[in-house]
């Protein structure tokens, strides 16, 4: 069984990785994880970012690549 601290760290690291993959600074991922309040909420946000790729983010990323 994993400790609560390990669950938090794993969830936080996944979110930070996703945020940086989308082209944002890792500090944004850390702040999001801090404010979400639980590993379950962090996992949900990570899944949302991975699957939905919000349009505002998608447009800004596409402009950066051009």
C-alpha cells in the first residue's frame, strides 16, 4: 500500500508532466496541484488535459508552433 505522501507526489508529478507537455511552465502544474486539494482531483485534471485538450490551450499551442 502506498502512503498518502507517495500518492500526492505521484499525482503531482503526472500533472506537472502533462502541463509541460502542453507547453506551459512547470510552476503552473505545481500551483494547480496545490490548489486542487487531493490526489483524486489532480488525476481528474490530468485526465481532462490529456483527453480534451481545451480549445484555448490548443489554439495557443498551434500558434506557437507556426
